[in-house]
C-alpha cells in the first residue's frame, strides 16, 4: 500500500476554489486554464514514462550483472580437477601451470633513468 504524500493533498488550486464568485463571460478563461493544466499533466506523464523506461533498462542491466556474478560464484565453488602448480620464473615473477584459465604473461624489461 502506498502512503500518501504532500502531492496528494487537495489545494485551492486543484479544487478550483476561487476567492470571488464566478462571473459571466469567464468561460473562455476557464477553458484556457483547464487546457494549460491538461498540457502540463501530459508533459508530466511523458516524463514519467521516460523515467519508467530508464528504470526498466537499468533493472535489466542489474539482472544481467547478477546472473553473471552468480555464474562466477558457482564456478568458484566447483572443485578444480587438478591442483595448480606454481613455478618461480628467473625474472622474479610466478607462473601457474595446469590451470584451467590461462592468463597472459607480462613482459618485463629494465628501465634506466
């Protein structure tokens, strides 16, 4: 259930309560004011639809990221078939062998200043 907020209150403007009694010949002015209010509400509705579309797109992106994260978590929990062996390289780096996922090896070179 949605709670009511400040925008849900009826005001003198939304209830069309005026200080002076209605006069003859103001029908066109009333039509103009109602038309302006209708145009404003149409603009607000279009903005809400645009915002709703952005929210749905963002939710879809979040669902995709969650599915990918769940898949990665499942892969991490699965036992590996062979334990990884770590070798020491002459350059001081380390390389893993018998690894299911091969990672690129970085090339190193000395830099003189």
